[in-house]
């Protein structure tokens, strides 16, 4: 393996590594615009030029492969001068409309200017006027040609990743413009990613534009709950606004690098699927139309279950859990219903229509935790359809449903019937749906963005989610609500948090053995066979 | 003085095969194909000191030897006939008046590098050239000089003519390859060099029209003969294109190493009546301009490099004392701004900025700092770009500012052009 020196630090890297990658390993940041580790090298922005001993010209770090004995200087006067000059060139025809630009605050042009530029402007000439400013190029993205620095990252993304070829650079010289290929719209399932990879404010997200200045955003690592792929994301939320239900807290979702799962990308379906975090939430417990305190509602449920528990009539209870829940939620559901109450009529699967899928990130199973639910709940024999049938025929006293909209799945009539036939129909969920209005008791559950826990994706990878916010209203994580009920029925759990539950899962569920939150950190760990 | 490249020029039907055959036509190719091995051909060219006459002056035999013969992919020869360098018009004459010289050169070159397909990329505006090359290919095919089993040997060769679409940058060899592949003419990152990964990802030699046309005489007459025509490390003759304020503008085939003064004053007849030499661009607009005091220089690749300019494409642009150098710089800058492909930032943004800057100075709207800033701005382009275009901007425009700075300053301070000043300067 070639050994080289960068800024006086030695490093040995595999042959074929580029200088920019080797520098990154040393924690030395070489600036870039056009370079992207997942895209072919274009080498056109020139800001990553570095001085390499014995080479007369500066070399672009993104393209130059390392060589044994190479001596690279990323901070020499010559290198810094070149960076400065590239920045100056990039601003020659740039509108510098930062005050009205959505990218401000996360703009590489701004960042590098603060770091390397800060020269007195030598520009007095009229700038080249480009054709399109604030121009819609599809359902999700806006284009501003003036701000574009023609790095071609979006062009390469649409050529190589989605292979949809929407973008091109047209005209020549300083009249070059990024634009759509004639007759095309940016309308693919991954279109939002071009906004992420645009280093400047040329491509902005319609969903996010003018909603929030990025320096007001807090970031919380999470996993997309939109399908079983479990793409790693960051939830960006508004730090400046009070955490009430009156305003949106979640501002946008951004992909988070996980080379094993989603690399740098997420699909649009996942990206824009966050409004439910703040909208149409179940905030308080409810009995029919009457709001009530959560502990009162728990009392109410306990009163119905207690006699069944005492008389051992667990066959009068049916539970439909959900693969939308975390492993921790499901583990407490299993402990309470299966282990304590001895309920055997428990399932998490519901007859859902097959979802949209492709051979990249989008999976047909729209649940983030099917693998986890299967491993933890292990439904034996009974399935949700037979539980529903029994409830409909009055063979159950209690039906406890987590999140599912039974009206959509089984029809209004069935749910109406269940409502009259069973003694207690509990629906616990985070967002209002029609089923809730038929339930006898509604319990307010937290959404994934308010929870600590783990999901297991379709690769059997256990991945961590972190709470971005406190739950709204009286909502609680599903496991907490079940734990309250369990306590009320005389079986208190001693878990103080999701991490404690996960420790227990690791001890009692073989597939999770030896896993800890510390070990799965950002990138996850695969279930044992 | 022996003429090689231009020996057939200005004779009726010089472009026809029967004319060409009367003067040992295709004998060089026959000799190479029947009596020599490819390695011997390459060796002969190396010894001849033939250099790339498109502008870079790279040793031709060495370039050919870079083709990896172990590579199982097809090899290609691409002829760069996208003659676009302002001040240059030599290839046009070869293509129009002696196309068979080029074709014969192609046959020998392809034999040497093991190629069975050659492309001739001709500048889009050169309609007559395109027509003549097409005609010559047809004639050569009928005689069995092209196609399958050339001249009774087992060597096959096909030549394809491609018409360019009017971009200067497509004369840059890798942009030319991109264009030939049907893409936008953007120069490629190097390495890999075309000899390894060239046209359609295959090993490719790209040679200029004039260079390849020199090959058959070298094969016929020997490398030593050719090398002796020129000067040290610069073999043979080249065609100098003289334009501007001379009495006899035109093309002159002269040995490499001929003095610039001799070309201007003897061959081109000197400066037009009653005027004096002020400046001269020695190798196409990309080359640094030389002042009247700098013309005692040998016109070969090494000598011109030593004085900070370049031999380039052999386009000599002569300017007398009536020429405003700010204006001349503006014309050069305008050309570069117009022709920059726009791929990499320093050249894309810089070339236009430089043009606007010089234009402002020329029109008397310059500011105090403009002249002082210009060398720095221009200097930030060269050496920092993907291809040599950026170097050309720096070299060319930079040299006007460097050598005629007082004119730029006069434009700024007086807000106008003063040719009286020019007269005084050239008298100094």
C-alpha cells in the first residue's frame, strides 16, 4: 500500500485512493464543490487543487491517485492562493443573493468564502444574466441558474444514480447554464437528492423553501419509517419555535450516510413523509368523544382486563400490534400480553395492499420494523384476520389495536360491528384515523420522531432512532403506555428507558444477543441467524 | 530550399490521385507496408525529429510508441483537422491541395500503431477541405490504397471523415474525442492519456494534418534527411502562416529554426509601406506576443519556449505601429471568452471577466486598479484548468499587459487610445 505525507502527517492507504480521500482519513478537509464520493469525478470546480511536491502544477485532489512517497500540501501559500482565486472566479457571475437564498447557512460558496476568500471585491462589471431564476423544474425542486456554479453533481446524479438523465449543461463559456433536457421534468422517485448534493442554492426544495433559516434547525439522527429499507435520515427541526402542536416542529428530512443501507440517498416518498409528525395527532386519551387524562383511561382498561386476568380467560383478548412500532415497544407488548396475560391471539401483520417498490431503495413493505416484529412477537397460528373475525362475532371481550386503521383494512361495517360486539375496543395510535372514532378508548402514542428505540430493516439490520422532540400532549411511547397498564394490573416493569428494554431484548431474544445501543450506534447491526 | 509539404501547391489538379501518383505518390506507404515492420516505422519517425505541428510540438514517434500493443482493444488514429487557432490556415491548404499526402500519411501511421480505422475530424467551416478529402478517399479506395488488403498486403484500413460543428475547443485533442463520440466537446481529465484510453475507450493517436503529411517523405527519403532539414531536435519544415501588416501575407514552408526576422522581412516582404513593426504573435493567438525587439528568435519549438512564447500552430500575426495593443488584447480576450467551453471554473468565469476588463479599459472606462489587477486575474487561470486553453488565456492576454502596460495605463488615465504614444514606443 502506498504511503504518503499530507501536511506533514503520514498515512498508508490502498492503491487507487485519491488524495482527497486520503486527506479525509487524516481528518484534513480539502474543500470541494464538484467532488462527491458516490459520483464519477468531474474535476471541474478546481477548488480542491493542492500542491504536490515534484509536480509543477497544482493538482486536483479529487482525481489524483496517491503514490508512494507523495508529499501533499493542502495549506501551502500556493494552494491557498488557488482556492481564493477559484472562489473569486465562481463569484464573478454569481448573484450573491444570500439574504434571500434558502441555501444560506449551508452553502459551500459561503462557507469556503468565510474560510478562504474574504478578499476585497475586484468585480465591477455587469454579470452575465442567466435565463431562469426561481424556476420550477418539477414537482419537488426549484432551479436558479444564476446561483449554479456548474459543478454538474446533479447532472451526474441523474445520469449515473437514477439513470433518468433530466439535467444538462447548455451553452458555452460563461453563458453555460444548467437546465433540464428539452421535454423533460425533474420527476423521478429520488428527485429531492439533487437538492442535497447541490453545494449552492441553485436547486432548492419546494417543500422547504422559505420555511426556516437553516441555522435555526436542530438535527436528530433517525431512520425513515416509510418502508422496510430503513434509510438513515436526519430529522431537521425548528429550534426557534415553542414545542406545541400549533406549529410544525419537523422542518425537513435529510438522508444520512449509511454505506450498507441507503448510501447518501433517500427516496422522495420518505423525504416528504414527515408532516404527520405534527399534523392530525392524537394528543390525549379519549373515551368516545370525551377527552380524559391518560391515567384515567388506563384505569378504565385495567378494570375490564383485571377480571379476565384473574379468571385466566386470556382467550377473550385479542391484540393487533404493528410493524410500525419499535423493537422496544414490541418487546413490552410481548412481555405484557403474551408473557403476563398469556394472550395467544396476537399478531402484527395486517392484510395490506402491496406497495410501490424498485430495485434501489423503495421496498413494497411499507413498515420499518417487520423483521423486528416477526422476531419479537412470533405470532403462532392466529393472524389478525382471525382475531378480527372473532371480535366481530363477539368471541372477544377486549380488542387492543396499535395504530392500524381497521376501517381502511377491513371496512367500516366490520369495525362498527366490532365496536358493538366487544366489551372494550382499545385503539392506541399517534395520528387520528377513522378507526379511532369507533374505539371505546383511544390512547395517545408518540410518533417515531419522539421515541428512542430501534427498527430492524429488511436486511435484518437493527438501527437506532433517537427522539427529536418530546411527545405532544399526553402522548407516550407505545411501550410506556403498555407498561402503565401492566403496572396498574399489578405487574410493574422496572425499565427506565428504551436502552434498558434493549438490554433485556439482547438477553432474552437470541437474534439480538450481544447487541447494545453503543454497538449499533449509527450504522446498525445485523440480527443473528 | 526543398519544399515538402507545399511541393504540390498551386498546380492544377494537385488534389487528384493521378497527379499525386506522378510524384512518387503512395510509394512511402508501399515501402512501409511491404519492407518495414511497424517498429521500424516508429523508429524512423523518432529519428527524424518530427514533432507535432498542431501546436504542442510533442515528438511524433514517441507519441506513437505509447500505444500499448498488448491491449486487445482496437487502436485508432484520429487526424486533428479542426484548424481553429486564429492566425493559422495551413491545414486547410494541405486538405484542399494535397489530400493524398494526408491519406498516405494516415496509412503509414495506422500501420505503425496497428490501427485499422482512422478518423479525420475536419473543421466544420472547411467545406472545400471536406469535399476534397472525401474525393481523395474515394480515389484511393478504387486504387486499392484503402479498404481491405491494401497494396496486396494483409493490412486493412478504413478512413472516416467527421465534420466539426464550430467549436474551437474541439481542436483540443480530448475534447475532439468527446465530440467524435457524439458528446459535448469538453476536454477530458488526464491521465489517462488518449494513447491508453482514447476514442471509445481505446488506445488512440491524435495527430495534426501537417504532421501526418510529413510522414510519407520521411519514409521515402529517410529520417536523417528529414532531421537535417530542420534544426536540433526539431526536424524538417513546417508551414508558417503569415498574416497582418506584411507586404506578402500567406503560407511559407520553411525549415524549423528559421529566424522570425527572416520570415517577416524576407519571405513575407517586410512591413507594409511606410510602417514599422510593433509586435508579432509567433504561433497562433494563444502564444505570447513578441515586441519588435524580440524577433531575432529561431522559429522552432525549443527556441520560442526559451523566450517565453511558443511555436504553436505556426500562425504568425504581424502588427505595425498603427495597432493599439489594448485593442489587440481585447480581440484576443474576446476570442477566448467566446470559445471557453465552460467546463472548469477558472477558465469559464475568468475568460469572460478578463475580456470585460480589457474591453472596459479599451473604451476608456477603466479604473486605476484594473491594469494592476489584470496580470493577477489572468495568472489565476493558467495552470489551474483541465486543458491548455486556460494556459493560452494567461499566456496570450497576459503578455499584452506585460509588454505594453503603458498603453493600458494610458487608456485608463486618458480615457482614450493614443496611437501617438504607440509610435513613440515602437521608436524606442
